[in-house]
C-alpha cells in the first residue's frame, strides 16, 4: 500500500508539472489576425501624429514677387485656394488699420486677377469707374458677387488705369450711374480683357462707385513666383516668412 500511494503521488506531480493548454490552429489564426490589425492601427496612429506635428510650411504654396533678387523678394502671401484657371489666390489685407478689409486676388506670373469686374463710363475701359454692389441682391445674378465680399460688405476688383493692368479698385457706397457704362475690364480673361457692356437696367441699378486703392505693380513687382519653382529651395518653419511683406531668406 505505501508503494501504491507513492506511485500515485508521483503521477499527480507529473500531471501538474505537464499541465497547460493546447494551441489550436484556429487560435493561432485569430492571434495572427488581431496582431496584424493592432500593428496596422499603430502605424496609422504614428503617421497621423507625425503629419500633425510636421512642418506645415512644407504643404503650403507661397507666392513672392521679384522686387529684388532671390533673398530679398517680398512675400505676397500664402495661397488660400485656386481659381478656375488654377491660379493661386491670396488674401491681400488693405493697409488701413481703421478698416480691416481684404481682397481676394488671383496671382498669375505677370498680373493679379479678381472675379469682379470694373465698369467704365466710356469705351476702351476709360472714364468713370463702377463696381457691382456686393450687398445688392440683384448684383448676384451677374455671377461676379461672391459671398466673401457680401459678408465683408466691400468688394475689390482689378482694373486698368494709366496703362497698368494691375490697378486695385474697391466698391464705395453711392448712387448708381445715370447711364449704363459702356465697357468693363475682366481681369480673369487672358486676352481681350476690355469688354463692351450691353444696356441692362437691373445691372445698372446694382452698380456703385469704384474707388482706386492702389496700383499693385508699385507694391509687388512681377513676375510672381514660388520659391520652390525658382530656386529649388524648400521652405521650413524656421526660415519661411511669417507675414506678407517679409523678404524670402
């Protein structure tokens, strides 16, 4: 009897020592799937984190003029969008602290453009100047009045004056013209920018005076370019200018 009890004790100890579980093929397959999913999710999280903290200037288009050689050219601004011709658009803040308004300008290599037109009393885009009132509902039928200018209450348009095709005008509250203007300057056209205007009482009633702001060619010198295109030198957070008018390093 004592020997039997000893044998049973040894067998029990061996069973406890060899105890565990059996790894089935199904369990290994599930473990592999879950492990792959977890690794893939961690990679996505890592990529998102890197992108969120990486240099934002590397994903932004900057527009410069050629006032001076590379190294002194002025920053016109960051592109906030692109028009239907894929010209980058920048926000030009009017330098008047008493009235914080801005113009949305399309930038081509040699000139700025705007969606609104400048209307002229006389043919060949000469004489008194007018613009569509951004707050007039009837002006919306023209397709020129944007929600941006409607919200701002002041519209801007690139026109022609004194031989320059880069003249910025702004809408000014006032009475509509007594007669329909005879021409208008459409800056977004690539050719034949000066267009004749047909009589339209509704359009005439939606016009208000246009006041000359400045010749943009005296502020920023064409051609307008991006530094990556001209010099092949990418911007970085440390070297990129932080506001309009800063020189490119």
